[in-house]
C-alpha cells in the first residue's frame, strides 16, 4: 500500500479521539461568555498543526478571536496551496432538543454527533492529518502549504478581511482550498462551484413606553408584535421578494448551470419528506435547487417579543424584534440590498409604532468559480477516483465569506473540498458527521495535493 495512505490507516483510531477532543471545546464565537473557549480551540488546532511535523505555526491575533497560521515551503517549483477552515461553532440551543450532549462526540447508529463536528471541525482536521501522514511516511507534501484556520466564520468573519490584507505576503498562494462548505448529498460526490452572498438586518418595532395590560390597553394602542408581523409579511408576494429594486442586479441563471441541474438525481418529494415540510415554496418559475443555489432570497431568522415563558401572560409588549438575512447572487451588493430592504420596511411601517435598525449588520458578496479551473478539475478527478463515481457540479445556498475575500485580496480562486454533507443538521440540534466521509476525506486530501502538484494547477 502507498506509505502515506498506510500511515492514515494506522492512526485512524487516534484521529477520532482527537476529533472528540476538539468537539469537546465549546468554541461558540457569537457568545462573549465563550471567548476563552474559542481561544482554547485555536490553541488546540495550533498545537495539533505543529505536531504534524515540519510546519511553522503561529497564532495571529485579531480584535476579537485569534486565527491559526501554518506554513511549509519545501516543495521547490511546486504550486502553493492555502488551506482554509474554521474552528468556531454555532450555539447549541435548544439544548433539550439534543439526544446526546452537544459537546460530547457521540457515536450512534453509524454517525458521530456533536456541535461543530460537521461545520467545520471534522473537515478542517482532515488536511492537518493528511499533511502529518506525508511526514510520518518519510515523504514531503507534494505542494507548498499554507494553513489559515479562523475563529469567526459563524459571525461573518468580521475581522478576517483586515487580517488577510495585513498578512497577504504570508498568505500568498496559487490556489485556496476550503475545508468548509460541504457536499450536496452523501451518496453523490459533488464539486461546489458557487456560494450565495449575505446581507443581514436586525430591527426593532417600538410601541408604548412600557409593557401594558392587554385587556386594559388592547385596542387603544398599536401592538408592536402585530406591526412586526405585518412588516415581515410585506417582504414577499406570491413567493417572490416584494422589495422594490431587489432583483435589479440579478442576472439570469447561466445555461450551463441549468443543464447541470437537470442532470442531478433530485427527488423533490423525498427532499420535502426529509426536511418535514408539507410543500415546496419559493419564487415562481424556478425549481427547488435553482431557488436554493442560484436565486436570491429573504428569510426571517427570528421574530420575538412579549412574554416567552410557560403559560400565559396577558401583556401588550412595548417592543418586538426581527432578524433578517438575505442570500445574494453575483452582481448583488450586500450594502445595496440591505439599504433597499431597510427602505421597504420604513415605507411599510404601520402607524402607532416606530422602527429602528441595529448597526451590527454584516454582509458578503456571492462567489462563483469556473468548473474548468485547473484546481476544480483536479478536485473532480480526485473525487471520482476516491468515490468511484463522477462528481456532480452543484451550488451552495449558504455563504462562505472568505472566498470573495481571497479573490479580492490575494487574487486567487477557492475550491471547496469539504466532506460534510448538506443533510447533517449543521446549526441545528443533533448535528452529525459520517465516519466513512472522514476516512474518504483523508485519502482525498492526499490525492488532491498530488494531482495539483502533477498538473501545476494554478489560477
């Protein structure tokens, strides 16, 4: 057997123990109470990367959470690859919806459960272990390596743009490989060639100065929750976004992408059954996958106010709060879309309440890479070799801000190479990862670096 692959096979049990160690760190980047845990996860990854052998490792500070940088540059004349991933995770709430503790990696029914195991701790650990396997086998990696593991992806990579600009010389490379992202389905190997952008807003609807008795004051003053619901309802009409100018910069879906969609083995009824939805919904004139990957959307992520506890409390609340995110396609600008949504809400605001917006919104432009990019072709060939089936060309409904950041600052494209899959309940209770994907991913990272080295795949 290939010595590098043998080294991976020999250490498999240790790898899963190490994954459990990483998952056990509650690195929730959005919660200040977990700032120490986020740093602990960063330090764990830095130490693990350092133990891989021969890689110079540093921790780069940012105003909020630090990042890990690694460098190995001994492959003379070979391309330089930048590997990206993130160590932070989403909050585990609601805790009581988990079957097993969220920060205890638990194997059940052939799956590994734990917060962050799919997004992104298992997949980002793979390239570290692949690099170690080369050194353990007495070989050198076939490409020059840079590693960048951040700890703010789940909060929009807020400090990463400034960090990448300041460290562009250290991060210089020929192509970036993202261990974050994920494949479309567990039974279909796939290459992701696009990710939607993001614009977010948060607003508050205020009515009376304080909470009021709903019997004494109901019918006399406006209810902020009613007003917030009306504002949310005004955002769509017949499944289409009703915000003025929202579609102004939206281009038609490229024919090649539509052709690729038609080739996919997608069962809409099976999808609806899997997610537990009674029917499909969305913009008329497009199928489910086209809506999810290649069309823009507005979604309400939170609508709350008034009494939230058990039983009833007859209160007319003084305020209501709404969180919104828009998923964007190429040519849409986050600030422009956010401004249009804000103007729409201001025009639609009913009498009797006032509307204010939070200032901490964040955004990212959409990303698309050609399926003919040399590194994309190398990744597709690798997946066909490892899985024994051709890789489908797919899009991603989510957002990976670092892709456009690398393109704009480093001048390179990013190839998604994650072994998570879309059904693994990321950001939800009972997030899981398939052990077989971990094993396949280890082999695939080794083979991809070798293919890139042989082809000299660059932008």
